[in-house]
């Protein structure tokens, strides 16, 4: 069971969009409440989807697997650079 969704700053969506368009990877750390596991992995963002009032990162892992991460569960989201 997932905890209630906590809205994330808009720069999360902007940063994911830039990474998607530039085909760049992101090294992320996130928690999965369903399995009670934390993950650290490099992923390649593909899209952001909204489902049941929560926003999800859809990405591909280093091994080519599809990854779906709820944005508010990412613990180390990269900050915007200028």
C-alpha cells in the first residue's frame, strides 16, 4: 500500500522532460512501499504519467527493464542547473 501522494515541485517534471528529450540518464534513489525496498539505479526517463492523482516517472533501467517510480518517492532528485 502506498502512502498518500505528496505533490512535487514543478521542476521535477521539467528536469525529466529535459532528460527525456536529450536522452540522458538520471542516477536516482527511491523507495518502493509495496516491496519495502529502496533502490539506487541509473534510469533513462521516457515519460511522466498521471494516475489516480499521482505522477509517475516511466523509465528504462540499465538492463532495459521498464521502471515506474512515483515522483514523491524519489529521495535524491537532481536540482535544476543554470
